[in-house]
C-alpha cells in the first residue's frame, strides 16, 4: 500500500485529497491529510465580517465534514519534513511515512515580524482582518468608532488575496457613507507598491476609483515600525503616517515547519516548478496553493485552477510518466467596490487584467474591470459554490488555463 500525505486541510489541501481519493484505487493508495485545526474557514468571508455581512457560523465548518470517505484526517502540529527519509515528523514525535507528499499549509499573517505591530495598541487602535478573531474584533471597533483617520496598510507582498485591502477600503468608504459619517473619516491607503495594484491597467483603474472616493494613496511605503505611543507607522525612509485607526495586513509567511525542514525560502514558501508544482528538493514532494512560491496571486482561485492541473499531472507522475500540463498562473478575483457593486479581474503569469466579458465573450455574464451589480452577486454566490462544489472537488465549467476570449487588448 502506497501512502499520499497532504499537509494542510485548507482550500488546496481539501480539493487535492477529495479529487485524488476518487482517482486513486483505495486498495493501492492510502490518503492522509494532516492539519492542527478542526475547523475549516471560508476566508473570503473575513472581508465582510467587520461590516456585519456575515456571522462566524456562516463561514466555518468542521473539517471532517468536508473530506471524502476514505481520507484519513490526523489532527496534529507538524514539526518538520524529513525529505531524506520520506517522513513527516509530527509535534508529538510521531513519524508519518509517505510515498508522495503534498504541502498545502498556506500562508498566515505575522504581526510579530514588524516591530510594534502587535504592541500595546494591538486590537485597540491597530487591527487586522485576515484572521477570524481579527475581523470580529475590528467589527466591534467599527460599530463604536466615531471617526478620525483610518489608515489601511499593507506591510509587504505577497499576501493572501492581494485585492482584499482595496476591497476593505472601498467597503469602508461605503460603510461610513451609509452611517452618515463619511465626512468625519479620512481614509489613507498605504502600500509598498508604486500604485494601487501590481498590474498597470488594473492599477490605473483602481487608483482612479480611490481618487474618486477621496481616498489618499501613499505608495512605495516600506514599514519599519508601528509607533504605539505616537500612533503612527514609520517607513524605512523615515516617513510617518499618523492614524486614529490602523487596519493593517501584516507580513504573510508560510508555516514555520517549512523553515525547520530546510525546504523553504526566506518567507517559508516552498520553491517549486511554477508549471507543475513539483518541489526543487525532491521528486516526491509537491507544494500547492499559498504554500508554494508561485509568481502569481495567493488566492483561492489560483488554488482551484492549480489543483485542476495538478491532479492530472500527479496521476502521470506516479506512473513514472512526464507530466503533460503546465499551469499558467491563472487567477481571477471579484473585487468588492462598495454600494452593492464589484469588479472582476482575470489574469495569469504573462497577461495582466484586461477589460471585457467573462467567461463568455459578449454575454459574460460578468464584466472585467467594470463595476457591476452582477459581479457583486457573483462574489456573494461564490460562498455556496465554495462549500458545495469547489471543496468537494466537483468539476466547474471554467477552464483551468486562462483564455483570451472576451478580453480587450488595451495599453496601460
């Protein structure tokens, strides 16, 4: 009996085990997934929690309910991966042998990596929304906050869902308008990028949307520290941005066991072939989703499209055959823009977000790089799709590789 071990039961890990359990004979392959948590969280829902859009019970489910029968779940911390002996060492010292290993433990915010970020003002005037408890605490703060200077800040790229800070900013603008207090709130968007987004066409449009909403943008800001006494963030070039309320996206990093195993880069992401996800340390080890050092967005859509490519490749790989497909970095994201509207962006390693229609030319129904109510409803509908189609590993009528159909070529 051969053993496939998957580390992490988040989006990518759950999809992998559910799809491969149906594809691999049970009398030939045992499948085990390891995660230290019991609960699976719908992380896109964190964005809406501070504004009262969801309750925590609506975005959490027990992990075991989401796994196909025939998949073993081990709840344990991971100490390290021993690639020389093909074993995973768990927290209590148990050694778990594997014939093939998939690392899918994602990425997490690390406020401890920035001096002062998790200091005296943490969860008082300094908040995050990339965790469930952080989003809940921020929601409580917003309900009682009477205005002032709101600074929305990104520490460093890459981060999970790189459009989420923009979405939060747009939703905050809409939230304060609905509460008739927008004139009492100054909003500042602070980014290490040279514009609102990483890609020129989208950056120009999103930057214009910020300007239209009278939101100040501070670019090329590399944070050195959070000064809790003065309540300001300080950059390495000695710029200071004061705040009454700071909503920050801390440095995102992969799991610490990756560093202990000596298989990651400086941010604990596993270097892989960007087309096949095969690690550079062993032909028995893959990394997928946010855990990999892919040069594309760390987003649920990337995990979805990547898993579609991975599964077929994996079946060839274990037969000793060449992997036939190469992932192109396909990502698409709905971008909430407030007032019941959203945009959609669709891109890959080589093609930036462009205007047009998706997934079908002309008819869409979704509009690319355009604010529409249909896009907003698409964003909301995705939660049902996530629980009932994506995680179970059912086929969706969307190509894993990006298509230029429906897209319009434009200059930045």
